[in-house]
C-alpha cells in the first residue's frame, strides 16, 4: 500500500465523516421541501386527509431517524449507514402511497369538482422524494466504504502494535 | 538556522509612554532566552515587537541577517504562545492543531503528518479526538504549543505561558518546555516575571526594569555576579539582604555591627575607602558560625533549611534587617541571638547602584 493512501486512511481516525453526515442532512432538507409541498393539495375527503396526515406523521419519524443517522455516520458507525439505506428505500416507496394516489384524483369541494394534486405539483413532490432518497443512498455508500476502510486500518494498526 | 538580532530597539506608545529603551540582543540559533523583570517593565512589549504585533519605534530587527523591522507578523516565521491558550472550543484537539495549516490550504496529508508528529512530541496522541474542555490546563497549554510546533517556525515566542496554571502544574509544564526545547533545538524567547522560571529554563537571561535592560547573561552569571542592585534583588529567592555600610580599614562598618573583609575584598574596595556603599548578602550565604550578632524575630522551618528573619546591629535601622537561610532544622525563639558570618558578599555603589568589581574605578 502506498504512503499517500495510508495517510489518507489514518486521517480518518481524527476527521469525522462529514461527507456522509452532510448528505443525510441534505436528505432531511429535501424531505422538508416535500412536506411543505404536499400542503398545497386540495384534500376533499377523509381518504386523502388521512393519507396526507399519515405522510406528515411519518415525516417526523423520518427526520428524527435521518438526523440520528447523520450523527452516527459522522463517527463511522456502519449500522447507521444501513439505516440510511432503509430510509432511502422508504422514501421511494412513499411516492406510491400519497403522491401517486392523489395525482389526478378528483374530489368534490362545495359542489365543485377539484383535482387533489395537479401534475406540476406531483412532479415537484416526486423529485423531492427522489432527491432525498438519492442523498441517503450516496451518504450511506460513502459511509459504508469509509467505515470499512477505517476498521481495516485500525485492525492493521492493532496488529502492528501487537 | 534561526538567528535573531535585536539592535537599538525602542518602543514609544501613541500616548508618548516609552516602554522600551535601547534594547540590544543577539540570539543565537537554538538558544532559549528568558526575558525576566517585574510587571510593567516592557517584557511583553518587546516580545510583541519581535512578533510583529506592535510597531518598532526605532531600531532594527534581523532574522537570519534579513531586516524584518517592517515585515508584517504573518511573514515573520515566528509563533507566539499566549498566556490564555486561545483554543477553539468547538474543534477537537486535532483540528485545533491543524487549524493554522488548514487556513493556509496545505495538503491535508502533510498537515496530518505534522499534527501527529507534534502530538507525539507533546504526549497528546491519545487526546486528539477530544475537545479542549475535556483537557486539563496543562494539556491545553501543550495544545497551544502544538499549534506553534506544526507551523515549524524559526522562532518560538512565549508570553508568560505558565501563569494560568497552579503551582504544581507549573513545575511540570516548565520541565516539558525545557524538554521541548531540547527536542526541537529551536530558538525560543520566553517572557516571565518569575525569577525561578528564568533560572531553570534559560540559556541566557535578559533582566529588565522600567524598559531598560539591566543585565544579559547565563543564569549563573546573574546569580553570582549581578551587574547592579536591581538584578541582585530580583534574582534569587528569598531576595538578597542589603546593608548600608562604610568601607574602613580591613572591614565594613555598619550601623552597630562590623563585617570583616578578605584580602581580595579589600583589594576590590580599595578605591572606596571611607565611603558608603551597599553590602549585599544572599540569605543562603549567611551561616550560623560567625561573630556578627543577629537577633531573631521569626523562625520558619522549610525542612532542609530554616529561614530566620531578624536584624543585626542597631535594631532601629531599617537597613539592618536580615533574612538568613540556615542549614538544617533550627528552633530559634523570638529574641534569641545568633552569631552569623557572610560567606559571600556583593558590593554596590551607593549612587549608581552598579556592582563594584575588581579593578574598576570608583
Ligand atoms: N498599548 C499600550 N499603550 C500604551 N502603553 C502601553 C501599552 N501596552 C503597554 N503599555 C505600557 O508599557 C509598559 C510595559 O508594558 P508591558 O510590556 O506589558 O509590561 P510587562 O509585560 O513587562 O508586564 C507599561 O508601563 C504599560 O503600561
Ligand atoms: Mg506582560
């Protein structure tokens, strides 16, 4: 192994994984954008009200979990990288829960026919969820690679010391 | 490698206070110079001028032969360690030590090597991931030094780095600075008001008073042969005793006591026959085996020594007070009388305060 690479590995002992934690925070930011955007929907029935409400409730859980992950991956804890992957998969899955069902659906509000979610809004919220998921995946992959590299480096230091 | 020449440097502050008068010093490569003197004598001002944090009013400053009198602080290749460590609380020790290099956009791998090397020298390797608040005062001081070491400056400047530490840590950190100096072989200027630090650390001491350099020399030179009364009283603890005496035939006559002179001392004092001078005697040069009657008023046992305070001759005269550091454990009571002798004497001219040396004209 060349020296440059060893030093780069060694630096991780003292430098936090801010790349991964940054992506986790970015994922939260896109989630917030999503969260704000779905308020624009014209929910005219219990069905969509419950869907939006559920999505917002999940947002709270998501933000908490993503924030914990960002702190965990910062310190090269590999478990939090896996958590980020799970959160990313759920972000993708969410597309099919609320936005897809609401897109183009028509409800009656004060005897008027109203579209719950227009295509423009639909595109926007889907993009937010996809970006949020992408950030989680990138951060998680970087986290896994770095955590493994650091663990390997620490093990080799240990064996040198022994 | 790093040679510093300070030539005729003055400092006059904007309010017309002159803090430093005609400071001259040639610092050799790898030398540890201690500037010592009472508070307000211009030590910090001198150091700050060298660092470039203060303008030099007159004179020249040369680093390795290059005139840097006007150079801005950042171009001087010097690192200053302050009394308050000025660490960044939100950064780890590693980041604190790397900070100045990161600012200069050095290669992170190079920074890493330097930080680890400095941490190794300072014994901070296991602390690198901690925050300053998790470290002790002494460790924080070492981090502050580490920040200078990574920059690999030509000259290290310390302004009273130990004064925030408690007495025990001060001793330990002092030894560490000495060790650091040996390992780095670096040129260092160290400011302190503590004569003990000066004596223990310095290759050479610069003793200052009221902006003037009083004496430059090795610790033993300042202790053994102080140039004047100020240096004599400042260096050494407890401080030197001074007596008003008149030079008589073969002896000194004080107020109600006489002190015999050796042949050599007679020769030195020949030009002062019949005149008043100051006699200086260090407490540790007083022995309880002579003819000078000392009457005791307090007795402090220090273990190996006993510090005895009292007076000789007439009790009324202020200049007759004496402190003696006697060997062993003594138990003198208030009012006891002890016969003492002076194993070493220092003589000072009454008017100039300068030491009277052999072969010098009065
Ligand atoms: N910025 C300043 N402006 C005016 N006078 C100053 C300034 N800094 C220090 N002095 C004066 O210069 C003298 C020397 O100060 P300083 O160098 O700090 O002493 P030391 O470090 O030996 O205690 C003092 O009399 C002080 O009042
Ligand atoms: Mg000062």
